[in-house]
């Protein structure tokens, strides 16, 4: 009886190897939590719980070449919104939870 149990356990262990193997990461579009400073994955702000502080959002906007950032506030969708200057022109800007920095369209 114990040999039969040992046989079934061995059979289960051998048969479960390929089924439990890790799958490679999928390529293609993703929903990154944070993007690098030189990459947006959206042309419009993405709603979501935003963990950026006001200072971090301001730094993100400044790194995109804007200055004189004002009225920076987080809206009900978790998007930091404010006004900033670039090339002598004042525009509305936003930073979403993924780090996408977008000027108003």
C-alpha cells in the first residue's frame, strides 16, 4: 500500500512541473505605475490614486521644461493640475499617477 502511495506522489510531482512553470513576461502595452521622465504612455491624464507629493509633481513639470508653476492642486481623479510657463506662454498642465506630464490640449 505504501509503495502505491509513493508511486502516485511521484507521478503527481513529475506531472505538475511544466504546468507550474513560470511564464515569460508578456510584451506589449502595459499600465506602468510610474513612467520614466522621458516617456508618457498617455496623451491625456490618467485617473487613479496619485501618490506624488505636490513637490514631486512640480519637479515633473519642471523637468518637462516649464517654469513659474502655480495653482497646483490634486483634483478628484487624483491628477495634479496647475498652470505653468513655457516659451513665454502660460498653459494648463497636469501630472497623473503614472507620472505622465501633459499640457492642456
